[in-house]
């Protein structure tokens, strides 16, 4: 039995001496190659998907922006005509301005409230988990759902907001058709959806600040407010910068809120009073069928975002030094 | 003093002081403001439109919920939309969790040339809003014959920079180097190590990333609205069509919104704690 089993199978027989060592070193070399190439293989899916559906389209956007490109037809080179069209177009400046104002109206209160909430959530609380989950519920809601509900809440004839204002003697406001009122209503939607999320981000930042710092400040006689100003805020600096950058980018992308607040119209209100850049691009591309112009809007928006982010980091570096 | 430090070694945050009544009042009011719109959605979805046009609005849900849901489902293909959203979000979630763990593991625990540059690039891509690429994406998908198909929604979202970052954070904290060393001593190949050592440890992090990804995918709006049409919509596309209708019956719109939001809300109420923990964990080193 044993003899039979031990007997080598003729085909697999290796020559004595060199055979095993060659096989071993070949295997180990393969092993080493596998080990060395593995990390690249592991990160490859991300970079492939990004190259195909992120980077390439982004560059292609720049290329398309130099063409007349109508929905359903082919591209014709027109140089910088789209840019001339864009920079002499009042609707573009309107959209740019509305993006900025709605961006400020939604981002500034959002981050300030979030900071306050995080401070409160950082106390020892009963029902902590419940409160945190409640804070984050709006974040789980889609833009579409949130906007449809708030369109009702801000209704002119029967909206709750007008009802409540009526209780204190304010006449009904036509939120949707006003200029600033529509922008405020849209900002409220954004604030509702994102404040809790940012509060949790701040809370995480606050919890990573060493308690020694607070104790030292307390020993120096700093009261709570002084501790907040001189320990919490400096400790949160990187987090705050991060949320400002993220919210700024988000604000530059507002699309679903103004679209559905206007009942699915891409014009952003009768006089474009809440037409953001995202909505303007959508209108050019998919309502007017001018994909070349839409690409121009997208590319200019992208450059603006890069400029803003650079400005942001530059400013924060300047303040640091 | 020393005793209390010993008893609470993990008390890292300051305002250790208990919250006072005003704190509870403020947080309670904010919580109500955050949750109230959902309740309003339910009330408005369950009553005839005329009843919502009064002030103060009715406080309790009415009897028309099923009727309104049925109307909404009939008018906008919401049944199909729910199925489509489930398929799209499911595929995106699985693929994101897997690929992001692979990349996150490489960035966290492996040494290779160009690692830091590649990781910096990964972080940088988070700054690029995907909606800026919709024009060429639209063209590319048309060229691939995928315009209007679910694949056109899935493909660009198969993996996400945030997930790579998240899993790198997670694995660099929870995966001990000794374990990888031991696997190497045993002669395990890299893939084998990944499969039997890294994956089991990564699982809790992948679960959190999966929930976040599912929510994001379910709620994705801009690109699906552009690429899909009303015959084969996802939930968000169906809601967009519902809200853009020419006969705005708010009760039906709210019923559709409720149906489209419910799946995510259920996930969220059941697993909200873990999601909150995941967001906080992902933010700390951000």
C-alpha cells in the first residue's frame, strides 16, 4: 500500500537536483510579484471607474464646450463662441448671483446652527442616541422628497408657514413667486437637510479635543463661553474648514431643490429668481437641447469651484500664520 | 479625582457637565423641527387635498392613505421605480463596499511606490462634483447604447472616493499588523490574506459604508433624472415626474413621496445608531 502510494507518477517526475529549487524559486518569484503588484490591482477598480466616468468626462466637457452640439446631432467646432455667449448672457450672471446668494443663505445659518447643536449634544445627555438619530433623519431624505414636502409647507394659500405667520399678524407671503422669499424657502430646505449632518461632524471633532485643554482653561478661570471660544473653536478649525469647503461645493451644485420647488420647471421661477447654475445648465442642455452650452456652463462652474477651494485654503493658511 | 478618572477612563470630551433643562428644551425643539416634516407628509398623504387647505391643518392622519398611495403608484410606475431603485442601490452598495475595502486595505496597510500620491489624488477627486460631467456622460452612455438603462446609473457609482477614504481609516485602526505578518509567515498569497484575514475584520466598517452608500444611491437625483425616463424610472425620477405634473394633487404627491421615502427611513430607524456612529468615525480624522 504505502509503497504504491509513494511511487511517483511517471509524468510528474522531476529530474533530481535542479528541479525542486527552480520550481521553488519560480514560485517564490511569482509570490513576490503577486505581493508587489497586489496593491496596484487593489486600487485599480477605483482609478479605472474614476478615469472612465469622472476624469475623462470632465476633460471631455471642456472639449464639448468648444463645439456647437445640439441634442441628437453631431458636434461642430466653434472655438470660444459658447464662452462669448455665456459671458455676455444676463441669465448666466443671474444664475451665478442666485447661486451665491442661496449658497450664503443656506450655508452660513446651517453651519452656525450645527456648531451650536454640536455643543449641546456634547453635554452628557439622556436619550443621546435618539437625539442624534433624529438630527440625522433629514439627511436620509432625498432632495425630491424634502422639496415636495417643503413646497407644501411654504404654500401661499394653505401652507403652515403662512398660517403660523398669520397668527402673529403677518399677511400671507407668496413664497414661490417672490425673489428673496423663494430663495429663503429653498435655503430652508437645504438647512433642514444638512444641519444635523454637520452637527455630527462637529460633534466628532469636539470629542477628539483633549479634555486636558479644557481643564487647563478652567484652572485659568475661563468660563464656559471663553472655553468654547479659546479651546473648542481652535480645536475645530480643520473640521470647520472641511465643512465650509464641502458645503460650498454643495451649494454650487444646487439643482433638485430649485427644480422641484418650481414644480419641475427649469427656469427657476417666472423671472429666474431662484435659477441656480445647476438649473441653468440643465435648462440649456435638456430643455433647449444645447449640450455645447450646457458643457460650457459646467466647465465654468468647475473652474469657479476650484478657485473657491483654493481661495479658502489660502485664506485659512494666511490666518494661521 | 483620581478615582473618577479611573472609573471613567474613556471620558474624553469636556462639557462633562450634565445637560440642564434649557439644553433639553432646545434639542427637543430642534428634534421636533427635524422630524415634523415626515409626520406632515404622512398626514397630507392620508387626507383629501381640501382638508389640508385649512389652518390649523389637521393633526391626525386621515382615512385616504391607501387610496392616495394607489393613485400615486398607478400614475407614476412607482412599483417599478421601487424595484429599480432596489436593484440599482443594491448593486452599487455591494460593489462599493468590496472595491473600497480593497483599495482602502492597500492604502492603509501596504507599502508601494506612489501610494501617498495616489491617495492624495483619491481625496482630491472628492472635490469634483459628479454633476459637472453629465453632458459627456450622457453622450458616452448613448454611444454605449446604455441611454435610459439602469446600467447608465450604476456604472459611474460602482466605487466612491469617500468609501476608499472611509475604509482606509477603518482598517488602519482595526487591522493589527501582526495578523498580516502572521499570514505572510504562513505563506498566504496577498489575495488569500485579503480574503481570510482582512475581510472578516473589515466587515463592520463595510456594513456602515454599505448603509451610507445605499442611502446615497437611493437618493441620487441629478444624473438619474437626466438619463432615465418615466417608463423606466428610479424612485427619485418618479418623484420628480410626480412633482412636475400639471395637475398637482398634493395628497397624491405626498403619498408617492411617502412610499419612496419609507424604505430608507425604515433602514435608518432600525440602523440609525450604526449610521450615526459611522459618520462620526469617518469624520474624526477628516
